[in-house]
C-alpha cells in the first residue's frame, strides 16, 4: 500500500512538474510573441517616421528649387507657406526617430532655418516686395543643402526597407551602452548616385492630372445611352479580344461617369453608358524584353488613338518601365496645349501591343472652347520671369486653376543656371505666375515635379 501511494506520488509529482514546465513554456512563448509583436510595432513606427521625413525632405527640396525660379510675390507667398508646413512635418517625423543628439541638433537646426526663412519671405511677399539678390542666394544655398539631405534620407530609407539597418537595434544598443557596435540612424547619410532614385514615384500623368476627375464629365453629358451589346462591340474593338470572350465585370461604374465593365483573362475594359466612349482598358502580361524605342511606342499610341477617332493630340511626358512605355497626351487647339484634356496610353516594347488606355481626363474635360485674347504679349510676359532663367521655348497652354476652372497661360520652357529645366506659366490676362514645374529627364522618361 505504501509502495503504491509512493508510486502515485511520484507520478503526480512528475505530472505537476510537466504541467508547470508546460505552463512556463507557454507563458514564455506568449511573452516572446508579444515582445516580438511590440518590437515590430516599434520598428514599423520608426519606418513610418523615416518615410514621412524622407517625403517632407523631398518636398522641401523641390519647393526651394521652385522658389529660385519664382519672380512674383504671389507665387513666393504660396511656396513659402508650403515650406513652413513641410519643415514642421519633417521636424515632427525626425523627433520620432532614435537619432543621436548631435545629429538631431544639426538637422533640426536646418529644418528650423528653412521654416523661419520661409516665414520671413512670406511676410515680404505679402507686402508685395520681390526678393533681393542676397535672398535668392540664400535660397540657393538652402536648396543645395536640402537636396543633400533628401538624397541621404532616401538612401537611409532604402537601407531600412531592405533590412540592412534595423532601427530597433539602434535603441537597444544605446540602452545597453554598446554604441560602438550599434548601427546608427545616420549611417548611410552619404551622396546617392545621381538619377531618379532619390525622387518619389511620379509616373507619367503629366503636371495637371490630379484635376481630371473632380467635375462632371463634359463629353458624356446629354449623350444618348448605348446598349450593352453596343458597348461590348466597342470593348472588343478597343481591346482586340473577341466579343464572345468578354464577360460582364463585377465592377460597373455608377458614379459621375456610368460605364459598362467587361473582363477576360488578363483584360479589363470599361465603356461609358452615355455616348459609348472607351473609358479605360488594361491588359496584363509578362514582357521580358524591349525591342522597340520610345519613339516606336509613340507611333503605335498615335495610331491607336486614330483608330478610336481621337485627333489633335500631342505627347509631352512619358516613362518607360518594365519594358512598357506609358505616354501622356493632351489636346491641342489653335496652337494652345490644353493640359486638362488628357489621355494616357501604355505600349508593350516587345511587340507594340497597346496594354493600357485611360481616357477619363479627356472625357471629363474635352469640349469646344473659345480662348480669350491675351492682354499682354509673349515678350511682355517674358519680362515677368526670374533673372535666373533662360527661355528656350514658349507656347500658349490652358491649365486647370482653383475652383475647377481653366486659365490660359504662356508656358515658358527655361534652362536654369544650375542646369535644371523649368516650366513657368504666366497668365496671359494678368501677367501673374500661375505655376512653376521642374522637368526631370532621364533615359527612362520625362517627368515633372
């Protein structure tokens, strides 16, 4: 009996021990899991702050550069207000990163200088005063420094996103005192090779594309509604897919531009219900090589538009990426580039197939227009430009303005003393600077910021 009780006691003791060990193991696993989750949350927080800082630094660099080429108090006041906002956002993002005190101090000092200087320029501009030569020189210095900061930040973000630098290790190393063995957030603050890598993705929509879908479509207005069969025939002709292979898509647009949606394997097409216009077409396939040039793609895109009955279009901006060339077109009337009437076409560079068509900007904005007679000549408008710009070309351009209206301008294509290409838009009626854009040109395309 005693022996039996002793055996049972041992069994219970072992069972209790296993249970306790299992409980401790489970608790430890839960603790480690929660710790890992917390560490991931902290790391994601750092990564978001770093992304915000990179984005703000990029905005500051671009706005400072535009400030160099501004010649009117009104435009400078607008740019100064943006600089104040972006420098504040950059400082807030920087405060969330585990940086060393010295670096935090230096970078904060620069961001504060940008904000304070922008505020001073804004006050001067509000009084109708133009910038002096010294103030332009100060802007130039700030612009050069901001570009360096911008390049360094995008390089740093790249290192974090690829895992070569983990921001959590910076914190743990600092807390343990092993600073010498710990990667610093400032590692990688060095010049990145010149090119597009330090810029955010701009794609190819042209400088005014964000205005295209903000109003009621003009081309479909008062147009008769077409049947599904008529729309299907249009979708088949536009995509090159037999009508019997196209099925109704789950996506049927019912907003400002009601459309029929059709789909097939790797193909999506929409046709407006009113008027039966091709609205959107997209084909998806793997393209392994480029056999055609950007000029070849432009020819294919123009041929495609003519088949659709679309004429009087000119190309301005394009980008070639992953063996696909996407080109932005705008309407032209009476030698005026109408930047509100936009069409975007993507061409495969292996065989010239049309992979994408986006005509929403054209459908929304295209209409018959009567342009106002300019109140000042092109030569008079040229006198409004910054002395730091050399005009290479000029034409009339219709651009969107606040309130979804349109403004006729002179578009001056200029070369700055820094080598940058700049577009400046001067109102033909008032002589005011309406817009300043910076052209970015590379082997892959022509974009604007």
